[in-house]
C-alpha cells in the first residue's frame, strides 16, 4: 500500500510541477508559476526515491505505468479532455505491466 501511495504522490508532483511550467511557458502565466513548478518537480524526484524497492531502474519503469494513468486522469479532470477507449485500454495495460515488474515472483 505504501508503494502505491508513494507512486501516486510522485505522480501528482511530477504532473503538477510540469503543468505549472507548461502554464508559465505556453499560457503566459507569471514566472513564479514556473519557479514553483520547478520546485514541485524537484520534490517529485525526492518522493520517488522513498520507494523500498532495491532497483532504481525497476522503480522508475514501474512508476512509468502509474504516471501514464495519472496523466490520462489529469487530462480528463484538469484539461477537460475526455479519454477515449484506447486511452483507457493503454492505461490499464501499463498498470498491469507496472504490477508485474514490482510484484512478480523472483528468485
């Protein structure tokens, strides 16, 4: 459960920070939006390292699946862009892949 919560928190920081930078550079928001976005992105890097899994590569690869799902949800809720069937199918496949990487039986 802790792994899932850390992935969700990391995802919110990464997407939220990136979104603030996007708004600054693409939508003309003030500079401090971009600065705050950079700080939030740095926090994402810290949160991601709190995972208890021993391999950096495996953690980040599995996080990629969670990031994809969160990005689809962010686009739906924040950008008001309704995901289509293929967005959802792809997101579910990514979650299954992340689960296999993290919790698959290993020797």
